[in-house]
C-alpha cells in the first residue's frame, strides 16, 4: 500500500515554555535535560501529526547548547519533519530563547530527532513520505538524507562494539 506524501507544513509544531525555578540549576540557567525533554515532546507531536501513528524516539543526534537560557525567559520550540523513509522520519527541532524584558532573542540549540512509527504490536510500520515544497524544505530534505546515512553507519558500529563487550566492564 503506498501512502500519500505530505508537506512539512502539515505537521509543523510550535511550542512555548516559560523557564520556572524547577527547570534551573544553581546558576539560574536551564538544565540541558529539561530542554532535551521539550525537544523530544515537540518532535513526537510533529512525527505523530505526520504519521498519524504512535511513535518512539530512536535517536537524537549530538546537541550543542550555544547560549544559556535564564530563569523567567521564554523558550520557543519549533519542529518540522525534514525527511521520512519507510518507518522512520527525521524531525528538525530549533530552540529559540527570548528575554521577555529586553526582546533579546537567541538561537540556543538545534536537534535532529529520529522517530519510528509503531503498529498495534509495537513493530515499526510504514509512514507517508515527505513532500518538500519550498527551497528551504528541499535543502532540509537533502541534508536529512545525508545525516540518515551517517547515523545508520554509527548505529551499526555501536551495535558491533556492544556485541563484543561483556555486560559489566571490570
Ligand atoms: C527504535 C526501534 C523501534 C527500532 O526497532 P528495530 O527493531 O531496530 O527496527 P528496524 O531495524 O526495523 O528499524 C526501524 C526503523 O528505525 C530506524 N532506526 C533504528 N534505529 C535507529 C537509530 N538508532 N537511529 C535512527 N534510526 C533508527 C531504521 O532505520 C528504520 O527506519 P526505516 O524503516 O525508515 O528505514 C527500537 O530500537 C526501539 O523500540 N527502541 C527503543 C525506543 C524507545 O523506547 N525510545 C524512548 C526512549 S528510551
């Protein structure tokens, strides 16, 4: 059964969060893990909008935090499906931090999350392809395809190494 392609616009997500005391460390800046959890949620919503299926996170590529986000700031999280293959898709997530008192705006981090759609038995299941329409969407599609190749090679290597290692290293 072939599934009809969808444009990234159809599943785009924009989330807004306020940095509260429970999100921060002793310096009054946000914990990286809190940002990661918001990234994961935005990516899951985006992938579910695209696939109309239950999804799980297969991987999150290396994430770099380029600037701190402070207590009381607003965090804008944008997520779009860049590319979809048979059962998985790459969601690009951008984190923009906003100081509400000064209108300062920082691009704090970007992440590439691979989500896999599962059927009722918890097995990977086919999803619709992505149909990029704009120049930007086409660029993101091509770049995502290149990242997929590198990511799967890395996974293969990690699997090979972990198969060779005993469960508990001395
Ligand atoms: C992700 C998961 C469903 C993949 O299952 P699997 O048996 O390895 O399935 P497959 O090898 O058939 O791969 C299914 C798809 O996932 C992709 N995939 C698997 N591991 C991946 C990884 N580490 N990074 C990126 N994509 C991955 C495959 O490329 C394939 O995509 P495609 O069909 O579009 O080509 C399985 O590893 C799993 O359940 N992991 C735990 C997920 C989870 O619990 N996440 C929450 C945080 S722990």
